[in-house]
């Protein structure tokens, strides 16, 4: 649900104040959000080792046309 959509809440008994209605709406929307988050599995990210996290990308081979011993 987005912020613009009203929650489908209906008061069936009593006469709550605007503050009480806002409090229960905040509580229910928070519970719905927690339920939605817990139902969605988190994506599995590949685990990187300490070496992979700290290593820099290695430079490619030196672009030479001849072997170094041919010079």
C-alpha cells in the first residue's frame, strides 16, 4: 500500500477521537508493513572473502608485440 491509499479500517463501536484513530491506523499499518517484509525473502548476495573485498583489480598483460627476450 502506498501513502496515498487509505487503509480499509472501519470503526464499528465507540467514538474514538482523531488522535486515537490516527494511533490505531499507524499501529495497523506498521504491522502490515512488518508482515509484508517478513514474507518476502531477501535476495542471496554472493559472499566475498576478505581478499576479494580488499584486492584491487589486476592489470592486464602488457601490450607488446614481441617477447621480452627477443629485444
